[in-house]
C-alpha cells in the first residue's frame, strides 16, 4: 500500500509517496524526469521487489508539489532531498535518477557520500556538457506541451522516446495522462533552469558509490554514447544496455526492475 504525504522541506510543501518494503534495509529513492509527476513511475514501483521500500516525490512546481517562490539549482534541491529523507526517517538510502532526475541523483551522490549508498542512473547524461540529441528532438523536449496535450504527446512519442514507443505511441496517453498530475508552466521552466549550465563531467571520477547505468539502445533524447562515457569515468560503474528507449524504466519495468533490485540487494 502506497502512503501519500505532504512533507514541508525548506519551507516548501512536497508531495511524497512511500511504498513500504516488507524487510528492513535502505530505501530506494526515485528522482523523476523533467515535468513528470511521481505517478509516472508507478509501473516501475509495482515491479520492484516488494521487500524494498521505495520513495518518490514531486519536485516543487510539478505534480502535487506547489510552485516554489524562488528558483533553485541542483545543489539546493539535493540538500532539500536530504532534509526530506531525514523527515521520513531515512538516514541511508539508494538513489535512482531517470533523465533530468539522473542529474539530481548524481548531485545527491556528490553532496551526500555518507548517506547515498548505491546509485542507479537511467536514460541520463552529464548535463550541459554531453553528446546532445538532434535539434528537432530537443525543440520538442523543452516545452511542457507533451504533458498537457495527450494528442500531441502521441504524435511526438516515437521521435522523442524511441524504443517501444515507435510501435505503440498511443501508450504514452496512458503513461503520461491517465494518472499523472501536470505541474505548472512555471514549474517546468524552473526545472529547466535548475540544470542550466550544470555538468557532472568533472566530478564523475569522484563518485565512490557502486553505480549501475541503464541505457536504451534506441533513445533519441539521450544518445547511448553518453552512458558509455559515464561508465568509463565513474570508478565503480557498470553499464547495462536494454532494448528499448528513453522511457524503458516504465515500458520495460518487468525486466529492468529485477536488475535494479539485484544490484541494490546482491545478497538477497
């Protein structure tokens, strides 16, 4: 049973979902992609080993979290995430970040080396210094229209997300519009600004957490070469390439969730 809460973090109300695990151990904290509410990750949460506690949250201005008063950056957001996890009673945790959330996950690993035990990076890269997607893809990504207009989301699904969305673009209607909450335009803009000019590239050799990198072989938004670069630079990283696209964490949850669980709990 998922527990939904509003947690006050640094003066902001943050919507949080906790799926309690059946056994003790560090929880898995999920950091979502830009503009996406925590609801989008439900298929992955459903597929994760029930023994593992899973925590999700809506970034300020997204889903059920109201807009922040002031802009923020990854460093401030990572600090707030640490405060949120303390408020929930978790001092040590594993972190998984997808896409934009992968940048936040890397920042958490930098800032909280004693609290972040293991790191999972999915469909993500190193920020402003990376091998970029084609301009036509980036132009469609920077607008929140795909979260607000289901028909538009279906039309651009194959070009943006690749993988299974090339054959079943209508699935995006269910994933992004059936249950997900849409944040404000301001919230989306603030997420874009949070990552502007940020790059993890110089710091990757200093990530000491064991790291699992998951990347699709057909991801138009984050070309696969970015995952290979990150794997080379992070000392304790290993790469798994899966046959899907940018949204593989949810469209291939049945195969990726067990991989993540095995990485987090290798002795289970």
